[in-house]
């Protein structure tokens, strides 16, 4: 790191400490406008001080790999950059590179070599990449085997307009830099899930990514929208999951974490949701949680029509350093929704907000032991940055335009 950069960093850590004084001394009568103006001023100064590069954004995932112009030759080093509860997701690390050359999906029972389906069902670890831009329209849900990475860097890859991705009873999955949209239910058909086995699958929900009974999962830098059910759902005892740097738009029930209020096997679920942009056209469930522990950190919420974060069955929700911009509708200002329980029950659920930036009247209803409780000390390998950094941290959420020979 250069001496110039060493000089800049302390300034940025001092600025957030000055925010209260700046806000209260302003003559502008609207306090929300004051916060927005100060936030814009900080972002402008950061952009002027070399923050236009992909390095030094404060996003620990991106700063781990995006500055490398030789990323295409060092693809598997991405696995070193996982954080949060899904930090041990190695995907296809140390396996062969498998190149998808055929966008077709003619036979879900006997997939052709060169197709995406043929790669994801193999028993060996594989790092799956794409020869060119392509739209993969699947005939049946894409059932993945363990130790796989789907890496869309270097191409524009869409999975959509049909069934999408299923992660079922497996481990070590990375899904990176893929457009996932317009996913539809499928099933009541035979689908191959390994070279040795094909079986009958009932009707799927039509999720973008469905995670069942799986662990060590990392979904990063994907763009997701407009699916039949959820964009990303994790149920049936799934755990050790990180959902990061994704851009989600135009969808109703965004993210469900937990099967139902009676499925106590989800009590060990641990999910980190970090650096995502929840954008235009979203309604609810960002996420909706049951049981388990959920670390929601440094995300940008710019749209919700019902609520942003909800839950039932007494989940622990630790919201840190997020930016919440409430809709103009006065009845929709609350970030949170305690579902399916009377107040004398949900007020004991451990939900807290720490360092979140609330704009346009947004407010977070805390419950349970509150911010001082030790229940929130459970490590997720991720320290929240100040909420004033959220704009820079999430500015490139979603798929990236990575080209060989230059940094992403």
C-alpha cells in the first residue's frame, strides 16, 4: 500500500465521528435531508481520493481479488475471499477447470458434455467457467453436486426463463457472477444429480437459488430478479451460508431462511447477508428468518413495499451498518416485521440494530435482550464498516463486467 493511501484511510475513519456535529449544526430544517447531504458529500470526496478503483472500497471480498489484472489466470483464488458464516465454502477449489461450451439442456437425465448440467453433476471438484456469453434456459431445475463453483466472470451468463438452481444435500458450493431471473417451477420428472444417479423430482417452487439441507454455500456478485417464488431460499437445516454483493430487484418474496415455524432442525442455521443492494421493485423478505442466527451487515436497502427484514419462530437478527431508505408511504416506514406471533411473544426475540443509517423516517423495532446482549457476540468472521461507507461498499453489487487482462 502506498504512503498516499496510508494517509487517506485515517481521514475516512474520522469523518463518521464528525457526522453528528455536522448534522446538528446545519441550518436545513429537515434532518433527513441533512443526513443525505452529508452522505453525498462524503461519497464525492471518497471518489475524488482514488475510490474510483476497485481497490480500497472497504469491501473485504472485492478488495481480496478484484485488483488483480490476472484474475482470469488465478480464478480459484476467489475461494480465499469468502467471509462470514460461508467462509469455508471452497466450491471447486483445487479441481479441474470445466468450460461450458453448450448453452443447451436437451436431456436432464443424460446431459451432454460441454453443458452446464453435465459439469454440476460430476463427483469431482470442478471450477466451472463459460466459453462465451450465453443464456441457459433449463428444462428442469439444475441439481448440483458437492464441490462446485459456477464462475461467470469473463462472460455475460444468464440462467432464466425456466427452472433454475437447486443446492440439495450437498456441501461446498460457490455461485458467482451469474444473472438469475424469471425462474419458474418445474419437476414431476427424472433429473440426474450425479454420474451414478438420476431420480424423480417433484414440482419445484420456482426459486432463483433453492438451498436444501446443505452447508458451506457462498452466493456472490449475482443479479437476481423476477422469480416465481424466492430469489434465494435456504431451508431444511441448511447452514454456513454467505450471501454477498448481490443486486436484487423486481420481486415479491425475496429471501426465505427457514422451512416453517415447526421445523426446529433450522435452529442451527447461520447466515451472513453482506454488501447486497436491495433495489427497485422489491416487496418483502430481505430476509425473512426462522430460528437460527442471521448477521445482516452493510447492505443498501433502497426499496421495500411492505418491510425489509422480518421473521418468526424466534430468530436472532443482528443488523449492523446497513442503510435503510424508507418508502414515502407513512405506513411502510418500519424496517422490521415480527410475524405470526403476538407482541408478548415476539418482544422476547433477539433483534437489534447497531450503527444502521435510517433515512426518510425508517425505523427498526428492536426486541429481546437489546444491543447489550451477549447473544450477538457470536462470531461471523465479519466486522461491520460504518454505514456511511455503504454506498462505496455496494456500488458494484450484482454481476461484474470482467474482461481478461484487466481488473474487474
